[in-house]
C-alpha cells in the first residue's frame, strides 16, 4: 500500500525502516570487528615474535655454539700448544757473513736469518716455545751459540745454514753428531723428509760428523746437550737452489716446524695433544760436552784412564769420559771447522 493508504488506514504515517539506517549499523559493527581483529592479529604476531626471540634468537643461538664447542672438545681436545722448546740458530751473522753467491750480494747470514725467523713464527703459531741464538744481524762465537742453546733448556736444536761449492752442486743435506745418536738422527731425517716433500733439488741425505771428516763434528752438534742438527738448506752458489728457497721459504719453514713437532711426539717429549711428558729438557744420547773440562762424556762409556776428570751430571744422567770421545776431541782440537759453510 502507499503511504497515503497506510495513513488513511492506521491514522499515522508508516514508520520508515530505512535501509540506510540498517546498513549504517551493519558497517559500524564490521569496522569495529575488523579493528578488533587487526588488534588481535597484531598482538598474536608480537607474542610469537617475543617467543621466537626468547626460544629462537636466544636459546637456539646459545645452544648451537654449545653443541659445536662440545664437538670441538671431543674430537680436538683443547690445548694451549706443544709444551716443548726448540732453539733455532741462524748460522753466521754480523762480520761473519758466511758463504755468498757468485755476485757476492747474496749472503748466507741473511738467508739463514730469514728462514729462521719464519721457522720461529711457524713454531710459535703451533704454541711451541722458541729460543733464538740471534734475531738480528749480530755475530756470536760458536761457544756463545752453544751456551745460549744449553742455557735455553731447549729440547731440540736446529742450526740453519746454506751450503757452498761448485756451481753444479745442489740439494739439501743435514749433519748430526758422528756418534750417530738416534734422537738427533730422528730430528734430522724428519726435517729432511718434510723439506723433500715440499720440493728440493736433491736429497743429499743425513751426514755424520763433518764433511770430509767423520771423526770431527760441527761444534753446534758437539757442544749442545739436546738432539741437534745442522741443516744445509741448499747451495747459495746454485741459482736453482736459491730460486727454490725464495719461492718456498714459507713452506720450508712450515715443513721444518711440523717436523720438530713430529720429533717431539716421537721422542716422547710431548703426547699427541702437546702435553709435556718429561720434567727436564730432553737430553740427546750423544756424548755430552763438559764446558769446564772441554771434554766429552758418554752415558755408558768407559772412564778414560789417563785423566782425573770427574764424571759430569746433566739432568740426573751421569756421564763418564770415553777413549773415543778423547780421540774425537783431539781431532776437533786439531782440525775444528769454524762452522758449517764448507762444502
Ligand atoms: Zn754456514
């Protein structure tokens, strides 16, 4: 019916249930619901974020390194280094320049110092204690060098030299005491093998005594208490050897450091993890030199009848003088080479 008909029938105009009004209320509710929903979602997101922060960013990041640490400590036990000492002797120095190349510009004393400083760094990087007989271009007598080595209480002694000779001569050789002590041979052969692996022009083997005279010893192999060797690191008179040294000096140093660690383990100075196993400095079985008397003593040698020298005691080992040592000493007194430059 029309409005007129409604008014006529009921005496009042019809109440307008406007669609607009209904719609308006409906949208108000929707808007409020949406606002509430957005607020709720926002709160949930914040809550989840907080939970991730606590359990993800906090716990998981602290758990993972803990797991890694456990792995490290089980497979690679923590140690502060290899608890032994190496004394490095860079041959020559100061006024004693050692051998030289054909131009006269390249000096043995510089090469030996360069290699020795790199060897020191490599050893220290492994946590090995290092004593140096010199770290600058200075001259020390062989007596001073040996005294420094013995005073340092080093377990191993490595003297670095360069060889010289005819231009055709090449390669690396290492010298040890002519009494062929096992510990010294082990040190020398480990170093030689390691250098050989890096690459050298020729492996000239481990030699005993002094070149051309097996009855004589290099002083550093005679008067040091610990296992010792004298490394002739290629010929300074050979261009190929010099090139090899220049190109591989870092690798040579690294190889020698690894060889020293290998030797320390094999001699029982440290265990596999670098823990020290002995109280005193390691003592070579070579005849021990007595600085006061200037003679040798050997652990199981016979007492030399003609003299009244007292046995010497080093690290609780009692040494007695031997006839062979006496002979050795006499030979050295007559024909003691000044150092390791010859040949
Ligand atoms: Zn030399």
